[in-house]
C-alpha cells in the first residue's frame, strides 16, 4: 500500500510537468489546428533560462536558495519562454498562416530540430547541473500515521504539484473570465466569425503561443528542481510524452491535457515501480497507438468531423 | 413598410474592385456606392460574386486591385477586425454563429469591442427588443436553435457591435417562409429606427427589391444593371431572369 501511494506521489509530480507542456500543445492546436512540435524544446529553454538567470537572481535576493529566489527564477523563465514562443510564431508560423497545414507541421519539426541543435551549439552538449533554488529535503511524517509515515515525499515534489495546480487555476481563470480568453475561445470555435466580432487574430494567436510557451518554461524550471541535470536534448522525450498526454486527453481540450498529463505521469510511475524502468517509454507510446486506434478524439475530446 | 429615406451623402464607395480565387476572377472591376441610411441590395444568380463582394468589404478577402472607401476612409487594406471597429459589420452567409456557445455568450462575443459594460447592457436590451425570441432562448446552446432563430442571433450579434453599416448575406437562406417575413420586417425596423445603412445580398430578388430603395444586379463579377428598386421590379430583363415572371 505504501509502495503504491509512493508511486502515486511520484506519478503526480511527473504528471504535472507533462500537463504543463501538454497545455501548450493543446492551446496552439485549439486556435491554429496544428501541433507545435517545438513545444518540448521551449521546455528545455525554460530550464536553461533558469540555469543562466538563476545564480544572478539568487545573488540579488540574498545568499543561497530561497522561496523568493525560486519564484523569481520561475517567473523569469516563464517570461523568457513566453517571449521565445511569440518570436517563433511571428517568424516561423505566421508567414505560413494561409499555407496547407502540413507545411506548418513540417516547419514545426524544423523549428524543433533548430532549437535542439542551436542549444547544443550555444549551451554545449554536455549535461549541466542546475543551480539549487530551494534546499530540497524529504518531509517527515508523524509515526502515528503508521505505514504512511514511511512515504518519501520531498519538498520539491510538493512544490511542483502545488505550483502546477496554481498555474492551472490561473490559466483557467484567463481562459474563462478574461477578454483575451474569450477571444481565444471564439477563435478556436470559428476564426471567421471571431474576426467579424472584431477580434484581432494575430494578437490572440501570439498571446496563445506566449501563454503556452510560458507554461512549458515553468515546467522546465519545475523539472530541474526535481532532477537537477539539464541538457539541450531534454525536451525531446518530455515533449513526446506531453504530446501523448495531449492526444490522450483530447487535443484542443484544456482539461483533457491536464488529465492526460496526470495519467501519463501515473502510468510511468506505476510501470517503473511494479514492472521495470525499461518498459516505461514503450508503454507510454503504446498508449498513444491504442488511443489513436480506438478513441482518436481522446478521453475528453469531442469527435469533430473535418469541415470541407 | 418602406426603408428610411436615404440622404444624398454616400457612405460606401467601391471602385474598380477585382478579387480572384487563384486564376479565377470572382469580381472583375466592380464599382458601386451606397448612400447613408439606405437599404441597398445586390441581387444576382449563383456565382455572380455577391458573397465575394461582401467578404471583401468586411476584410475577410483581399482585393487584387480597386478601392473601398467607407465614411471617407480607404478600408480596402485593413484587416477584418479593424473594419468592424469602424462600424462596418458583416452577417455572413451561413450565419456562422458559435454553435457550441449559448445565445448569451454569442451576444457577448458580438460585443467584444464594447468595453463599456453599461453600453453593452443597453445594446443587449435593444437586441432583445428587436428579437424577443433571443431573450427566451438566452441559456440555450446556439446550435440547437432553429434556422430562423440562428439568423436572428447572427444579426443580434452584429448589432452588439454598434454598427453604422450592416452587410447582410442571404438572411433568408434555409429559413422557414413564415420567419423570413419576420426577419425582413426587422431588417427594415433596424434601418429605420437606428439609421443603420444596410447592404443586402439576396437570391430572393423579389423580397430584396421590396425592402430596398436601390438595387444593383451583379453578373459574373460586375454590375449588369442598376436603379431604384421600384423601377427594377418592373424591368423586363430582370423580371425574366430573377423575378420568375
């Protein structure tokens, strides 16, 4: 039982990371109907933004790791990645807006490869050790909790899950209760009608990219707090997993992306805990194949017929 | 019911407009004008370029050449959302309501550019006074409305943007005959009470000529015939082609 709960905790912490990245896929798909494969690499850039900005920020906020410093690094990485997302859309995708979707998709793969290789060139291909933003420790549980007290939950896991949930709530508020959120919904439902209501497509699309990329940047910091070794190719695997999560939940559906991310994280943790780490990736991608075969619209997605 | 008596001032001037889809010219050197406060109609058969004209005026399509001047300003190079902001609102063919959203939310979308909540509430009341049916259906998903109600919603949504000028594309399409009469009466009412200029595209030429003061007949992308609607109703050529007589 303790073992099972332990895997659930590990799975949620990892699943939150996937959920944040998957949200970027799903939001961009919602407004533009294509998968931005560079999303995983923006996640990597988030980690490197933390790597380069972290020490400076920690020096300004005082000596050593602190919550304030960690929060500022998180915000700085989100801002950096948001900006990168906007620039990528402006330079790579906007000029192709009226082209066939396959052109944009291939461009996205190109952008992804560009970021991975430019990352190796600029940051170096060898893994870097991420600065310590908070002092991680295992939480102590009272002995009266019985077998639960044997759980190993680290402070960083709690923080990751907490920050993920907070970001999800903020995103939900933005989408449901702000003017730009209203515009995003209108655009995803009917771009022509949205324009005729006075919505500036370019601005809403740029905002969507910025928001999705900022979430990926946050994920980059959160993963690095848990696993402080980062490298320019770390986005490939995480990006693929988050893509599976988005498809599993139903691409275009925000709650679906979160659900998918959590399910993939839990699946991984359970496979690692009860089978073998070797099977982790094959099983996740088998999930992708199964979902595409039997429920291509995903768990929460609506079946949508291609309009002619 | 007759439309508002138009002033002599011209509010929309289209000159020498050409729009192509690939190699095919849908509109070829089109010129016409609409006077302030009028209901003007564009009639013509399938493929004459009526919808293309409206889509170009509202900025959904780009013209290859020519000019559109709205209230003294060239708008043919502006994106669609900026044209809406200038008071030229398009109710597109097929209505294009947000069918997954409620009637209420659709109206909110229409008021996207209206940041003043008090004015938004006022415009909403005005829409309900024109189309009481929308108030009854407020919480209903728009996709479940009847064709006629969806058309009311599409016009209502456009009215939420406080238009000075409405482009109406085939408001009678796919609607029960009983409701067509209602909707056309409402179009005249909107024109008369609010002074909103209307450019109406219709396949049902009889109906369009009845409520409009001036008409243009479009054939293969250019004006084949024009004149006061009253006169065109008895024009022999038009009668034979479009009026079923």
